[in-house]
C-alpha cells in the first residue's frame, strides 16, 4: 500500500468530483421540470395524454441507464445528422432517464394531497391553476422533499455510468490515474470514500427533511 | 435520417447465438444475485430491528456503507481491492477461476442490493403494529413461533410490492456488469453494434428483453399479491 499516490493525485480526483457534481446538478435541474410535466400529463383527464406519459414513464423505467445512454449515444448523431459532443449525449440521456423517476415522485406527491383539498379549493372560488399553485403544490412539495433528496443522490451515483463512455467524471479520472500509476487499490478506495462522504451527507439531509415534514 | 434497417440480421449467426447467451447471462446473473441479496438482506434487516444495540449498530453501518457507494465503484472495489485482502493461496485460486468477472458481479450486486432489501425488511417490520407482537407473546407463543406464525406472514405481504421493484432494479443493475467484462445482454448488443453498425436493431433487442422481463415479473407478482391478499391488511394502490 502506498498512500502517497492519493496525495499526489488528489487535485485530479477533486476536479473529477467537481465534474461529477456538476453533471449531477445539470441532470437534476433539467430532469426535474421535465418530470413535473410528465407527472401532470400522467394525472391529466385526457386519456391520450395520460396514456402517452404513463407509457413513456414505464418504458424508460424498465430499461437500465447504461442502455438508455447507449441508445442516445448512438441515435442522437444519426437523427441530427452531425456529430454531437459526448457531454451532449450524456446529458440528454441522463435528463430523459431521470425525468421519469422524478415524474413518479411528483405524481405520488400530488396524489398524497388528496382530492378533497382540490374540491375545497375549487369551491372557495379559486381556479384550477390557483388551487394547484396555492393549495396542492405547497403540501405536495413538503411531502416530496425527502424522496427528491434521495433521488438527487441516486442521480449523483448514476453519473458513474458516464465512465462507460469515457467521460472524465470522478470514476473515470480515478481509473486513468490507476492505470498510469499502477495503483488501482489505493485510488479506487479513495474514490469510494469520496462517493461515500458525499452520499452520506445527502442521506443525512434527506433524513432530516423527513423528520421535519 | 439516413439509416438502412436490417432486422433479419438478428436471427443470423453469429448474432443470434450471442443474443441468446446474453439474455441467459442477464437472467441467471440477476436471479443468483437476487437470491443471495435476499438472504443477506433478511439477516441484516433483522439485525436492524433486533433488541441488541450492537446488532442494530452493525446493521446500520452495513446499510450505510453499501448504499452510499455507487454500484459501479463497488464492482471495481470487488474486482481490484477485495482480492488483495485474501491470503496468497486463496487469491491464486480465485484469479485462476474461469469466470472471475461473472462472480465478481454476482458478489458486488448481491451486497449492494442486500442493503436495500434490509431497509425494506426494517420498514415492513416497523409497519406492523406493536400490538401484534404483544398479542402473539401473550397467547403463549415463543418468539420464534411469533415470527413464524404472526409477524412474517404480515411482513411478507407488506413487502411484496417493494420486493418486486427491487428485483426489477437488480435486473437492470446487471447491465453495469459489462464494465468488468461480463457479456450480458447490454454488452452483447453493443458488441453487435460494433460488428455490424446496426445499432437500432441491436439496442431494440436489449430494450425488448428488459421490457418483456419487467412485464412478466410484474404479472407474476400481481397474481401472487392477489393470491396472498388479506382483506383490510394493505390498502391497494390504483
């Protein structure tokens, strides 16, 4: 065991961690709104809309992230007819994949509020959007927060999948360093500790939110 | 979009044989890993709800450790780091095995999944009203009898939907085994794409495999849930 190799590669690993966190942040920020739209579509009374959204959610949920990533990695250049950057394909795949998980969380959050609240809101003279905005959503978001936080951790853990297409996030950075230095044991232990610390901090936050709500 | 479809290619050799192997590998990898994970998960989950503080602490640490490291990183740890901890002759025996990546994937996925199953066991146990435990003991049942005849029949029914979705997660997680060189269905279709440049056909096979298995598993589990249903026990969704 030679722990100096970690010290020597620490700046590199921290940069990788930064990339992973940014990738996760972009994926969350883009897939959450898309997930909200999917959830609202799924709860719609228009059958064609709710069936389309439901079908899309179930189709995506039955496939692994790796496969979805391969699909977009391969398809996006064919459809657009020109080369797309690695990062572009990765972000598109992540956003579409994770949006369906956010959609399920938002849907169950909205459903947890209950139809009587909606009826009460409407009977006081609020319009439907007003009821959603002032009565349903404030309660739904509070109910969803722990699950949303947990999902953010899942997205962060999911960024490791970008390793497979050679994108320089934390795991790929570590594997390159492991190859270069011939010290896989120390470097993989180091990245495991880094992922563990970030994810533990996240799950402590989720538990705190759960206690408060 | 300029793409020439060739679906017939999929049933010609060597592709057809590859696909069959890939589907089978995915299925038995998922089944073996899930069975091990279930046994480990029940053991750790029982630790988490036990009366002993030491066991609870161990259960908690186990769950946090395996849940907070991404599965892909865990696979690398099992592949590169864990063998270094073995005694020299055992390590030699392990490295000489034909299918080291396959068994590494089995071990990695099992431990990762067991921490999630342990959490579901705990949640199911906590969902059973305390009165049930006391009532069972006060009728003169021993603790073992209490679990066997009163608690477990409840807990299994409460857990069934979560266990179903956990199995589907394991099944999807087997795709990550391609990083350590296991030729399951996703790796196979990628190989087909690399050989033939027919990515759409190849990936469709993989997607349909996952979709068909998901539909089949949900079908069987819904049937099972209905068979085991006790009126008034669980509020059914939908």
